[in-house]
C-alpha cells in the first residue's frame, strides 16, 4: 500500500512516517517505480510507534521497545523496567508542574489586578522579589 493508505491506517501524518523511515524505525519495501510499499506488518509497526509516542516514549525508547517487540525471547521484566522508568519520569514532570502551578497561583493571588501599574507577577518575572 502507498504512504497515504498506511498513514490513514496508522493515524499518523505521512511526514512522520517518512521521518520514521529516515531514522530506520520502519523499512517499507519499494515498488519498481521507487514508491514506498507498506505492508500490513509496516502498518502494525507504525501503530505501535504511534501508541508508544502517545504514551510519552522518546524515539530512542521506541527503538528499544521495538527491538524487544521483535525479540521472541525477550523478558517481560525488560519491558516492565522501561515502563516503570517512564512512570518515574511522568511523576517527576507532574511534581514540576505542580510546583509551577503553586508559584503562579501565589503570584496571581498577590496581584491586585486593578488599574495600577504595580504588579507582583511582573516584579517576579523581572527578578525583583520582595525581601
């Protein structure tokens, strides 16, 4: 099948599929005229990548996951370790975002929000903190 059909089936833009091909995550066949020819297996791989990326896995993590997927002798412990590492990363990002929210909430709470030019939000952004 051509890239448009593969893209539709995998819910990915053709540009992303070309990128995955450029970095050797997918290796479609070629027709005599040089056009890409995606198999059902290629589409399955693209769906795997789409789902992995939607869960926050990096390209290199996806590469590792694909290698494990292709390994009939893989240990599920290896896959679980990758997922657990991603969970720790997500927890770290959540904590960072919660800290940002706390800071922004305090700044917004302290701002009068009126017609005066004094604004603790602007002071904080400019590095002028109350001592």
